[in-house]
């Protein structure tokens, strides 16, 4: 296995997997606690429209997707915050429209030679040095913003109304969170693809949620699950010769099942002595 | 009545939501240190009034002044207003401890991009102790009883140099002893911290027994005065559009015993 790391493509894949795991583990923490998972689906699917615009205009597709997804995320936020539409309705309209735009633009282009399958389902082994720089830049911006605004974002996730009443700039914070989410989604497209990116955002944090009693441990577990699953998935996919993105998601699902079982076992262990104690007291 | 400048004042306040009048011609002022109870039937606009005082809703007409300024211009001064909402429908498994929740109340004092320092943690500990939850710091919020959770939210509202405390039906869903404990705690904190308290509640008797003044609204101000006057008034019955047999002599006595 060590000799595999001698290959440049494998080194780049590993670095990309760790960076994306870190990003999605951190952002997923807020996605699960603030219940934004449907927004994650909307943003990831709308990224296809951005990729198509990038292809047509001759711009780096992931860069175009980053800009386009951020705009879509802001529009979803604006429509739902202004009370014009329910959030899920806004997401439903925007993500299908953006996806349709992507398909229409790609079909109009007579000369496209883009690996669409790679964007839809990920191709971590094809990560280039340029992709790594883009990923590193996105990771620095997103992790920096989340780190500096962590206490405000946690308050926002727990109790938005009181956060607003306390004078926190709730709407700008929400848009910062949406922007970070859009950037993380775009970063993860190379690894697991548009269709499966939601798994990296939701499953690691959901696994952490099953086991953690405090937010710090949930955050650590979320990041650890995301990073570990990308590394395991990468090597398993290589040895079994199956798609890396799908393998990473399957590893994530497996880790989630383990976390679910451990969480249930722990809660049962905590509750049982209390029940026994209550019964003992009830006996005269 | 205190002769100091009012800490909260509304003059000709009106709020329209989607062109529908929710509040109109609301007039009242309260002196620092007062405990004001806001009562009124369902849909009377009590929570809307509280949200105007918090700066969450802008008045359509009239003026409101809180701590000498318009609520929308309080900015970071908003931390001097503590807010305890209706019992939260929050996820009981949200992974935060009591001290994490109370620390959220320091967020506005700290400002953006700043991390809590030792002094902030000390203030959090003080607030937790003030509401009688010392020893609960590391307990998860969802593991506490309803009454204990409300005390945590009270501690969060108090840990930022709070001068004005607003409570929106904070006793809803609590059993009678827990309600009584919460009001007794409010009275003690009010004395110790020199707080002004504005509480919205449907419990006329309990609120009447603890507040210095009651204001009854149903869209507009029906009556504002001491609890005995308000509870005995025909304006209260007009606002609720019913008679109150439950306002017994005992309840009136309790209200009358207030200084």
C-alpha cells in the first residue's frame, strides 16, 4: 500500500481527500445542526449549471461552478429570508432550473470534450495540481471564516431568533454560511461528484451527532469520519477497481451504521440503570 | 412610581403586518427597575410588541424608545437587553452544555472574530450560579427539565451586563411549582441586579401577583396600571370579551399585597 503513495496521482488524490474531508466535516456540522441538508442538495445540483457555463465560456469549470453555486445559494437564502417562498420550494425551483440550464448549455455546445461523468460522480484519481491549489484556497477561506465566526454560527444554529435579538448580524452570517457551503460543495465535486456530494456533507456530521454529547466532540468526530472515509474509500476503490466516489460514500454509510449502533448501545446503557433503580424504588 | 427617565417608552406605536394592523395607538412608559406584565387575549399583539422592543420588527407609525434609543439603533447596545423566548422547540439532542448555551449570551458583548476569555467564562459561571444551577455547567441542555432549561435561558439573558429583561410566555409548559420558582427567581434577580423586567404571560393571577404594573392590550392599550386596578377593571373584561370568575378575592388580595 505504501508504494501506491509513490504515484503522483495517488498523492494528489490523498491530499484532495483529506482537504475535502476536513471541509465537509466542518461544514456538515452546521448543515446537520441547522438542518440545511436540502440546501446542500440544491447547491450541489446547481453546480452543474456553473460547470456548463465554465465549459461554454472557456473558464475553469470548477471556478465557474464556485461562483454560480454561491449565487444560487444566495438566491435561495434571499427568497426564503424575505418570506417570498418557503426554503424548500426555493431550493426545488432553483436547483432543477440550474441543472436544466447546465444540460441545455452542454447539449448546445457541439465541441465539448468534458468528462461529465467525472463531474457527476467524481474522479478523485484525476485531481490535478491546479485542482489542489483551488481546493487549498477554498479550504483556507472556508475554514478561516468558520473558525473566526464559530461562536456566532453555533448561536445561529441553536437559536436564530435570540441571536438576532441579541444584536448579532444574523442575515449576513447566514449568507456567509451559505457561501462557505457552496464553496465546500464545489471542492467536493472532484472527489465524490455532484450526485454524491451531499453524502460527504451530511453523513460524517450525522455520525458524530449519534455519538457526541458536546459540540466539540461532534465536530471532531465529523471531521475524523469524513477524512477517514475518503482515505479508506480511496484505497479500497483502487484495490477493488471500483469508482472512488461511490466507494467513499459506501464507507461513509458503513461508518454511520457503526456510529448509530454505538450510539444506541450507549444510550441503552445509560437508561437501563435508571430504569432498574426506579423499579427497585417502586417495590415496597 | 420612579421619577427617573423611562427605560422603555412607546408613543402612538402602530405595527402593520402585510397591510393588516396588528398594533395601534400603543402608549406606555416604564421607569427603571419596574416589573411590567403584558397581558391580553390570543392574537392581541403581545409578542409583536415584545419583538418591536427587541428591534426585530420596525414600527409602522409612532415612536419607541428602549434604553433611551430606538431599538433598531441599539446595535451592540442590544446586549443590555436580555430575552427569554417562549419555551424553545429546540432539538433536545443539540450537543451543547449549560455553559455553552449561557456563553452564547456573551457573543454580542465579545463582538465578531473574538474568542471568549477567562473573564467571559467567569461571567458565565456567575450567571449560572445566580439562577441556582451551580454544578450543572457540563450537563447537556436537553437532559434538563423544562424549568431548569428556562433557568439556563434566563442565565443566558443575564450574562451580558443586562439592564432590561424581556420574557415571552417564559412559564408556558411549566408546572405550577416551576412557574412559581421562576417568578420568585425573577424577583430576587431583579433586586440583586437592579433589572427592569417586562414579561408577557397568559397567567393573569401569577403575573398579577409578581408584577408592579400590568398593561392589558388587544391591538391597542386597554388599561395600564397597578395589578389590582387592572385585574378589577372593566377594560380587562372588554379586552378579553368575557367575565373572569376565576379572579377570586384571594387573587385580588395577593395582587393588593404588592407594595
